[in-house]
C-alpha cells in the first residue's frame, strides 16, 4: 500500500507540472470552429477507439488501489495532457471491503474550456471488479482475471477518443470528462458498497460548491458490445427526462438506430449519485443486454473479442453532436419515491 500511495503522489505531481506548463493553452478554446463546415458531422475513429480498449485491457485488472489502476491513470494523464486538456485527480480513501484498511482512490477530471462557469459532465467508471463473480465455476470466478472490456474499458476508450475530437467541435458548455474510481470494489453484493467514486464526487459538489455549475451529465457504461442496443434507462427518464430525450433525438437525427427510444432496465449506476446527491440531471447510456441474457456481464467473456470499435463510434458520434446542442434544463431532478 505504501508503494501505491507514493505512486499516486508522483502522478499528482506530474499532472500539476504539466497543467502549469499548459496554463496558457487553457485560457481559450483551441480550434473550436468545425473546419468541415457548420452542421457537418465530426468523425469518430472507431479503429483507434478500439485500440484504446485493447490497450487498457492489456494492463490486466484495474482494481481500485492496485498497480493496474495506477498504470491506467498514468496512461490517461499522458493521453489527455498531450491533448492540452486540464487534468486533475480528486483523491480520497475508502475502507477495503475485506481488510478494512484504507484504499487510496482517485476520480480523474479532464476539462476543456476550464474557465467556463456552466459545464457538462461526461463520465464513466474506470475500475474493474475484483473477480468474475458471475462465472458458473466458482474456481474460475475466484482465480480468473476480470478484464472488464465492456464493463470498464469501453467507457474509458470512448472518452479517450472523444478527447481527440474536442478541438473540432463547438460545445454548448464547458466539458468535463470524469473517470470514477471505486464503482465496483465488490467482493460481496450483500455487504459491500458500490459507487464510491461517484458518491464522493457528488457529495463534494453538494457540500463544497465549485465556481462552476454542471448543467447536466451523461454516464457511459457498457457501450462496447458488438451487438449494441441502447434503450432508455428508467431512472434516467425519471431524473433527467430532457437530457435523455435530447440524446435519443440526436441519435435519431444521425440515424444511429442502436439508440432505441423505449424504456428498458432500471440500472443502479453512477448516475444515481449525480442525480440524487449532486442534483445534476444525468442520463445513463448503457447496454445492459451483454451476451445472451446478459450472460457476459461480470464473467471472463467480458473481453475485447466481445466488443467493437463500431459500437464505440456510434455512441461517440451521438455524443459529439449532442455536445453542440445541449438543451438548457427547465427543472432540477426530483426525489424518486419508488423504485
């Protein structure tokens, strides 16, 4: 643990130094105008995005507090600082579910137009589950490495490629890409607590309001499935109906038929903390039909071979277009009385 904490400190220092070097570049939006002409669609590189997914999976497990997570954090920091984004770590400690020893976790926040007071949040989780616990063979469940190609790496790869395209679009608001840690440091569903990173982020936003305001947010999770079908998640329709509707309308305009404008699945995910604690209207873009009967979820079948760059590109195209036409919300999300 001592080595992991020292590595995190070095990463924080490298980020701070690079951020200072890029301060001048952060004063203005570089290349905001779309060189292909007003209304033209910005390309999303499917092959490159899939390359990011496979590269992340080659790290192996990215469990919160692990060496694999630290390697992934350095990869992401290097990637986004080369793109001249502002990169920050929001670090906190949480007890390990088994030992109760503190685990150092860090949400990563990547900002474009960092001085904009009104912002949009695009988020994913970047940790992986400790075990492939839905494997039928208990020995495989305990011993096999869970790669989390779709449940983890797909969202990260999506945001990495979005970063490559940010200078080509003219977003309605400032944009933050947020990578949540501690989404599923889970050894027992009955005992352990999900969504540690998003809950910490939401409480900090509520209890220590920053100078900026998040107009709305999007969480992208499990969006790399080769057989992509994204329905409207039920809690998203409740808490963030305008955001959800605007995303699916954008998909329809682009003829991305994998966005199905029908409700399906009530998913516990990072968007709940953003909606319920931070009061940021947030939609969860998630394909919760991964393999027959969702049979690949939390198993060793969640590997790059089950994912597709084309699927990442379909979600990326929609989000790039949506960022240029984000609607102003008319009301805050209300407390949901039943689940």
